[in-house]
DNA sequence: CCTGTGACTGAAC
DNA sequence: CGTTCAGCCACAG
């Protein structure tokens, strides 16, 4: 495809099955640029097809979303992902502190291409 | 064509 | 443990 990297990202994100999540780096790697996670975020920011692109299934390496840029807020994301069957990890997991707040259990729900 | 900016990531202080 | 720095690459002006 002659589509821009941006389009590749959309195509990949749309392939993410419900109940699973992918990290920016994961999508970037599938797009062919494992170092281009930022471009993935930029692509999703453009989000030319809202409702079609499950940007809420794309999370940080830690399993968290961009606070403030989430399609409606972290609460909305948690409700939506949880509704799809995604498991969430509460603080005090993963051995110890780790990241504060809620985050997706990448160990159980990270998408496998 | 060049510059600026950015939903990232990993490492360092 | 929390914050900051630097590197990477694509898109928009």
C-alpha cells in the first residue's frame, strides 16, 4: 500500500480484537517503525474515523492512556475496556508500586498480532 | 526544502 | 520514587 504511515496505524488499530489492547510501540512495530511510537500517537490524534478506530485500545507501555487526551477521560476508557473484557490492574500490583492509577493488565490483555 | 511540534519510550539524576 | 533529558520519526505549515 502506498498509504502513509498514518494509514498503516489506523489499519492496525482497527485490527485489534475486543478484550485486548496494544501499546504505541506495538502498533508502531507492526507499522514497520518500532521507534515511531510518537507517530502512532500523532496518527491517533488525527483520528479521521472516530468510532471506527478503537484508540482506547491503544495504551502506553505501562498500560495507561494519555490523561487528558483520552476520548472522554480515563474513567470512560476504563468502563469501555472493562466492558470489552479487558482486565485492569489496580495500584500495588506487578510486584510493587509501578505506575500509579489504573492501567491495563498487559500481561493478560496485550494484543498478539 | 526546512522548521516545529508531538496520544512515546527508555534511561539518567 | 518522581521528574527530567535525549532520541526517534512522521505530519503540517
